[in-house]
């Protein structure tokens, strides 16, 4: 198990990005969270296997149709197994 910590830059707020990420995580059976940051980025933490996390990362690099992702900061970490589900933080 690994942890993937992402900060997604671009036009990613107000375009249903968090919901897109939540649905992708649910489909991939990942646990963690996603939230909007005050600086206009979207941040996500997900835990799962390397292969599934790579698929999740690829989805986050594109986002929903209205999003324009310009950059994704990626950090691979050890999983903490602290999450029971994948949530949208407010």
C-alpha cells in the first residue's frame, strides 16, 4: 500500500473537479480525501496499490471536461491506513 499526495493546478475549481476525483477514487476503491485550497488549487490524498494510484494520477492530470490542468505536484509516500473512505473536505 502506498499514499499519493497531489496538488492540482490550473482551472480546477468551479468545474466539478472534486466530484470527479471523488468518483474516480470510489471506482478505483481508494481511500483518502480531496479539497479546494484557497490558492485555487485542488489537493488530494489517496491510498491504495501502486498500479491503482497511477491510474488515479492519470485521471487527475486530465480532470473533468471543463477543467484545464496545467500542473500536478506529486508526492509518493508510505500509506498510513488512516482512512475508512474517500471524502470531499470543505
